[in-house]
């Protein structure tokens, strides 16, 4: 995780230093957030995120009353 943050942080600093206006800084920050999310395997396309969603659905299913779990 630290490597993900370090590399992404360096990219963000470079983009902020070379930004022409506030819109470029905002875009650079959004790209930074997207990058650390994806590189940390937490984006919707990642396998880890998929497994987490499956577990959440399973927990919701098991937390319902038994009469609702028959279908």
C-alpha cells in the first residue's frame, strides 16, 4: 500500500506543480484518488472488490429471517 501511495503521490505533485489553473489541480487530485483506489484493488473491476461484494450479499442473505430465504 505504501508503494501505491508513494508513486501516486509523486505523480500528483508533478501534475500540481505543472497545473495551469485550479481545474487542472482538481483533475490531478481526482486522478490521484482513482489511481490509489485501482492500485489498491478496491475499484469495482478488481477481484478483491468483487469478493467483498459477494460476501456482503451473502451476509445480507443470512441475516434475513428464514422464511424469506426459501426462494
